[in-house]
């Protein structure tokens, strides 16, 4: 007899934040795993709303409290890849990136990053060298009110498959 059991696909939902201060500088963290600077963000936890996830991730990683603003990019990383830190396999991921404003706190490193600092946008562009992060940062720099849509794979190598607006 054929099984009628069905399985839903598994995707991670994650968030990213371009956090700006009153001088127009962007908050970056040194991601030692990627050997690159990046903007803060991470996986939305079970039972957590997306906007609460952005606020929590930024505060945990940087010590900065934020106000979440506009969505500027939706990204789909459609590959699975080998895990790390006890995770066997990382499933495909949907990422939502927001423009945010710093409203309090002092930048500091965390368990996930060795450095946290404010940078002018031009310098930030040079510091972000991981391809998947750089293309999302470029989407922020090009943002004119319509969110970008990106689709890429990061395993075994990075490949941008789709780039447009929604």
C-alpha cells in the first residue's frame, strides 16, 4: 500500500538589518566564520515575529537597540549546504532585509562576532567581501522604494541566479 503521508518543505526565515546612526553611518559586525564584515541579522526563532526577530538579532549581536523601517530586499538562497556548530544540514533560506535606525545602546562584539563598529557607506562597501552579503548590501545602496528580489545559491560556490525588484 502506498503511503499518503506528505511532507512540507523546510525553509529557514532570517532577517538582516542595515542599521544607520544619526551621522548616516552603517553598523557592521566582523563575521569570523565568513572572514568578512557583514550587517547584523540571523534566523527568526520559532514563535517569533519577523520584526521582533530583527530587533533581537541586532541587539544580541551588537548591543544596539533599533527602530525597524522599510523592507528593502527579499532574498532566496535555494540550496542546502553542510551545517556547522552541531547542525548536520542547513536548509534553503528566505531572507528579509530592513533599513533600521539606531535608537540606543553602545556597539560591542558578541559570541557571534569579534568586532562591531560604525562605518561610512563607502567604506562599508569595501569591507563587505562575502559575495552573498555584498549583493544584499548593494541592493540597499540601490534601493529607491521598491524592494529588491535576489535568488542565489551559496553551495558549493556562490552563484547569483535572479536579480530584480518586486
